[in-house]
C-alpha cells in the first residue's frame, strides 16, 4: 500500500496537504512548517518515503486505545525518519496538535491559519485501511512530496 502525502500549501504557520491511498484521495493533512534547520516540535518531517508499522506501546497508544477501544491496534508509526522519533499519523486540527507528526482530516481551511476538520472521522477511515494492511503482512509506505 502506498500512502501519498502531497504538500500543497506551505506557510510560516503550517503545511497543508492531501492524502491518497493507492491513488485514491482519502483526506487532507496538516503538518508543522518546513524549516531548513529543525526546531524540535515545530518542524515537519523531511520529504521522502517511510515504512509504516503499528507501535503498540507508549503514551499515545494508551490514549488512543482508551479513546477507541479494540478498534485501535497501535499507532501508525513512520519509522526511520531522519532526525525524528515517534512520528505518527493521528488526530488533530491545528499545528499546535502536532510535534512533527501528520494530522488528518476530511476538510480543510486554506489561506489563513491552517486547519483540518472532521479529524476523528478521517482518522478512523485512514487508520482502518492502513492498520488492516499492516496486520495482513502488506508493506505500507508513506511518500511525502
């Protein structure tokens, strides 16, 4: 499975994009802003291709398992991101909800403060597709362009 994150509206306030899974549009993304020099918790990950796995430990995993019950089988974790650790795809509406992770939503607001809405609904759809593929032994990769 190939998940493409296409950054389409970078700004000093954040980076909006689109997400497609195997060529089919599934939602919008929001990340921190791009920076030449990383600022911890305030920089999006480098463009590139990253393998995704399910991380079944840690604070975010516990929080999401409490929120979603057995539906949630681990965080969607982008492994081996240079200079970053514990990069996830998760719920959130504003850049203040991320520290280098990719937020998802089914709508967005452009041209001002970057925002993605209906994040929980979008996450559930995207999560189920990606987690099921991983559990079935399929390779899942996120390509950020």
